[in-house]
C-alpha cells in the first residue's frame, strides 16, 4: 500500500524567528532609503489628511512613515526588527518629524480595533509568512471607512523574478505562499475583498539605478539581509552559479545600455477603502 503524505504545514513561528534574523542582518536602510519615492507616492495615493492617525506596518526604516508624517499625519511606525525601527527614528529626528516607533508583529498588532484612519505598508507586510493573518490585522486596526494602502512587488516584475531566481538555489520554507502573491490583484481581492467597499490596484515602476550589474549585486550582497543570508548558505561553486543567474537577470532588465544600470522594478500600488 502506498503511503499518503500529508500536505506541508508551515511552522509560522519558526519562520518568523528566522525572518527577524535575516532582516536584522546587513543594513537594509542602505537599500531602503533609495525607495523613499515609493512611500511618497503611496501617501498621495492614500490621500492622507493632516491630523489623521496612520499606522505603518512592517515599516522597515520608515519610508511610508516619514512620507505620512510630512503630510501632517499622526504616525505610528511598526516593525518586528528593532534595528530597522532605530534607523527610522534617526531619520525622523534628522528631519524634525514627530513619529511614534513601536516594535510589533504584523500578524498580531498591539492596537485596538479601528484605531487608525489609514494603514500603510511599502514592501513590508508582503513578507509575512501568514498572509491571511496579516491582512486580517490590517483590516481590524483600520476604522470603518478608512484606507489600507500598500506597495507590493509583482511576481513577473524584476524583484518577483529575482525572488524566483534565488528560490531556485535556496528553496523557500515549505507551505508558505510566495511574498510576490501580494503583487497580484486576485490575491488582494482574496485577502481583503470581503471587507472592502472598494479596491484599486495600479501597476507602477521603481527604477533601480546603479553603476553596473556588478555594483547592484555587491550592494545587495553586502546590505540586503535576504540576499546576504542566501549567499551565506551556499558553497563557492553554488554562489558563483547564483551570481551568474542574478547577473543575467539584471542584464536582461537593464534599459540603460552598457555604461550604466537602470532596471525598472514593477510593483502593485493597492488602495483599499474599508466598508
């Protein structure tokens, strides 16, 4: 008799513990600050108003938090990695912006129901292992008639394909939906549709600008935790193979010609009005 294998069940607690170590490694702020324009664009898309209570979920070093604060919002910036919150606090202090920074798990936010007028996330909440739980927490903490706004990398854009390239060399945890699923309209509707009065999804592009493919790869290997850790798991030959595949992907997407690197990175801008 053939044995029937049970489907893989993800250990979300263990995965989150690993993720904390990954995102705390390197120095994501080196990468994150280059993405500030996405936070500004998202704050405009969310139509934030002066004095609104705004929550930034999985805020990293605070791009969306700072953008909201610049528009007069009362901002709470959260992440589960204290080092990233510290970077955001330093940036806010340098600009004289008032932002409350608080360590928090995106899947168990420590706030009462309906506490916020708007909940934001730029390339953050999409990396939670339990998608439905994270979406439920965003919906729970925003008031009726409030707004949820996100920027999520798409599966077929450059970063989505980068995730697939890395995953071919360093397989992701079993039983976990890919982060890039958050960059599809269908997944957003599945997660938020039941409580949404309206959902708007628009594809946008962030341009990665670097000296060359080798320059991009060196910066990301040094400072971007997920890539730093991925290479750390590989021996020299396997690392060379991953380097070749990423370089090929960069060259394929480069629209700047041979003397520079400009890679358009597609993302999905999502604005949800809660019922």
